[in-house]
């Protein structure tokens, strides 16, 4: 399965022509296409793992995905593993370390990440002290065993020190062009924010090998809601760029994600190499009932190609007391898409429902809704307006549900197509190149002049 299936279509296929294609292939059987789950390529169970915040899922190592994250009690480090992402939901969880009852690291244990470096496993995590749970510092553990779920392999390498002693957390590491980097969040003396993001080269997995560079500090309105925070960096290297997501603001419904971008050939230790996207790229969505999405990581689907966004979010907005002690930041996953210019499209937290598809009548063009109206456009950046679910009814027909307006469905009125709360039953008819979508006997969806209409002539849509 390819990341994006963007192929040519026949825009003038008649209903009779479609039946002719099917009849011509009768000796070989009717055309078969991947089902929606195969097309989407990412599990749709939501949440994937309950009450696990700051989620981190590795790429497969020896055929196994490994997961770790913050537990609501903030008292231990956990790891689970499975051969599939979906399998992590029910996988047995191992406690590989518990905080001491007193002294250093006896306070809050936050945001572990699990990395394979040089044939060994490392966990980066933040810990407070028993006498001051918010005296947060970063620490590193190492295991020489192949299986990171085995507690016997883990030893503490110690605190990961920086040039100044201050509140620091959310370390992530990545390799690029033969160098191993560390990115993290920290409070810096004489800067009036809670945390900024820093980067340095590593001398070894538990020691910095260069001076830290501050690459972003919270200044924009969406970064300073409740707290002035940049934290939770995660790195994805694609298309000649280094993309670094991060989280901002308080950990309630205002929590959101931003994006930094550097050219892959630039010096990543220079502040000027990094450009911040002006607006947040992933935020609360009331329509899908996902609140405070953030502290993400990235993995890949079982095909080894499809990028997967891993993040936490709540199912509700209103919180009693301190958001840090609300346990219901659940781990969720969804597909990460790419624009033709090589930049990532995050869309929205997609909420509950089955596999998601996009309707493509020709290469790089997608069906999109704006409000309740439909159009066909080249590579819209509003990803969420191009995402739909086919919801099957008992009689075998389907309705086409909008992902970002889940109470609305594709509705046909004469030759006009719009979104409404009613929905028109449709039937997909397989062709060798995709599907036609029948809305009534002899009547099909048709792409014409940048719009979507109904005709006796059917357009073929690729599901991507």
C-alpha cells in the first residue's frame, strides 16, 4: 500500500460503460479493491490505550512495536509491545522501574521515551524529587537486553545535565546525517516563560556533546494560554526537511501542537535554521469531541511507509481541579498525510469512527466540502474537509459521512450534492481503476468543472 494513492481516472465513464467493464472481467471475477481499512492503513480504535498520556510508540524493532507513556499516578515507567499498532491496545504492560520512596526521583515521573541507539535501549524521562515533586529534571536509563519489557536489563545512567540547573523535561533523540541529537524543553534563567525548546548534539546517549541552542520560545497567542510553554518535541525527517512538532499552552483544552521546520542540509544547531509555522497545526476539535491534543510522537504503519501520528487527548473539555491530575488523557493514533510540496498535513483529531478515505477523481485532485457545498480541488491544505467515512447500512447501501462534521452526510437533491444531516444512500461499484458511486438507479456522482454533481455519466474515484 502506498502512502497516497493518486492515480488517473476516467471522468466520462457511462453507467453502461461501467457495467461493460465489469462484464468484460467476468472470466477473471469482478474487480476487487482494498477495503477501506486497508486503504487507510492505520488502526481506527479510539482511544488506542486509555489513561496513558505523552504516548511514545517506536517503529518496529525485530517485528515488534513498543509503547511507553505517562501513567496517571506518575510513579513508574511502563513498556508494552505487540506485532501491530492495534495489538498494543490489549498488550500486557510491564513495569520496568518504580520511583524511590524518598529523595531524588521520588516525585512526579513524566513523559518517558524509548529509543534504540547502538544496539541498546534507552529511556529518557523526567522526574521530580520526593520532597518537591515539581523539581523536574531529565534522567536516562539503559538496557543491553533485546527486549525492553524485561526489567532485569535496566540500569540508571543518571541525570542528563545541561549548562544550567533548571526545570527540564520531554527529551527526545534522533539521528541525522551521522549525528545523534537531543531536543528537549527547559526553563532558562532570565527568560520569562515556563519552558522553551533546545537542541544539542549528544556525545553519548546520556551526555550532551555540544552547547544547547534555544530554537523556539513561546511568544504567540496560542503558545501562552494558561502557561507559556513549548514542550514535547517530536521529530520526523522527510522530503529534504527536518520537521519538529511541539506542544504549547496549558494541559487542558487549550493544549495544542506547533511545528518547526529546518532544511535537512542546514546546521540544526543554529537557531536561524528553524522556522516556526505561524499558527498551530493540531488543536481541540469540538465537533469530533477531542480536547487538548498534543505531546505527540511518530511511528509507521505495518506497511513500513505510512506515517502515523501518535498523541493524547481527552474526550471532554471541562476538568475539575488541576488538569495534570485528570487521568483521562488517552493515547490515540491517526494517519499523517503529505501535501504534494512535501509538507505534512495533520488535519484534525478525527474522533470515533471507522476507516477514513479521500475521493480522488484524478491525480492530485480531491473532493472537498466547504461548509455544506462540495468542490473538487488540487491538493487542498484543509485535509479534514477532504476526509470521509463510508457508513454501511443493513441493506448493503452506504452513506458518506464527513469526518470534520460527523453529524452530516453527502446528500443528493436532483443533480445537486451537498452535506446535510439526512444523507443519501449510495452504492459503490468497483471498476478496475477505482469505484463509481451510484446514488439512484442509473444516476452517479460525477466530477465536472471543479464541482460535484449527479449524472447518468459516472466519474471513477480512487479511494486514497
